[in-house]
C-alpha cells in the first residue's frame, strides 16, 4: 500500500516565515516517520503566474527547508497523496503541484488540503 504525507504548518505566515513545519509519513493510517523544520520569510506575491511559481519553488527549496525536502524525496516514490494542513488560506492557495520536488519525483501525486 502506498503512503500519505501530511505537511503541517503550525505557526507563522509566508511573509513572517514558518517556525514550525512538520512532515509526517503514514502507511495504513499509522504514523511511520516524521520530521520538523522551518521555512524562512517568503516574498511570494501574484505579480505573474511564472513569478509566483518561481518564488514559491525557491521558498520550498530554501536552505532552512532543505532537510525537510530531502526527507520528502526519500519517500516521494512511495507517496500517492500529499495533504497540506494549515489554517492559512494563503498557504493553501499556493501552486503546490508546481513544486520542483513534486514535478521531479512524484508528478502524479494527489494533493489535498485541510485545516487543524
């Protein structure tokens, strides 16, 4: 059976940075692995579609998020669903399907959104 990844944003915003981001990996509804990390302040705005996608991808490929990205990549081939969990509407509106990690390692992944 495939795995589900849940990317949880506990605190912060894109503009302020996210000091607590957790990536959980589940198999058969059981938590099998997780990591906690941070994201820096981001300057993501909708000036154009291409600029938004580039700034978003740069934010997720930041040095602060590098270990989380590597952790996600280690499971990416086995993951068939990524759930973004946040109370921040702006985070849910980002083009997650354009994240270079997803495009490269799991382009057919299903992306869902929830609040906590």
